[in-house]
C-alpha cells in the first residue's frame, strides 16, 4: 500500500521560506512528490509532526489544508483496490478533487 507524507522544502531564492510538498511512496524504491502550493515560514514547520506549528489563524488554516490534502490522497489510494492507478493518476485525481481552504478576508 502506498504511503503519503508532507515535507517542507526550503526555498533557494527566499531564505526563511519554504514550500510544503506531498511525497507518495509506492513500492520499495518508487516515490513521487509534488507541490502543495502552500508557502510557509521555515521556522513554523514542525519536522517531527510534519505539519505547521502555532495557534494563529494562518497556522490553523495551513494545518487544516495539509490534513485535508493527506486524507484525500489516502482515500484515492485506498479506493484503488486493484492497484491500477499510477502515481501520476493519483496526483491528477487529487488536483481535480482538492478543496482549497481560503483565508478569510
């Protein structure tokens, strides 16, 4: 069964910032990752828990988005009983079904 994790990739151009990526592991040495398009401060990332730390509204919104995205990816993978979907298929379905939590203005 494939597994999915979130990880932070620090920006090479903007020190102190980074992008959250989702990494799918399928099989022994096969993996694929793609950007969540969530950009956060590097110091707000909890590497142990693989999520955003803090109690401010933005941290809560990012945590909710990451949790929801990971749940959707796991659902897509679980529903593929026959294992027919490629990782590219999984990502395509995810991007079509993803709900983005917008920051209230």
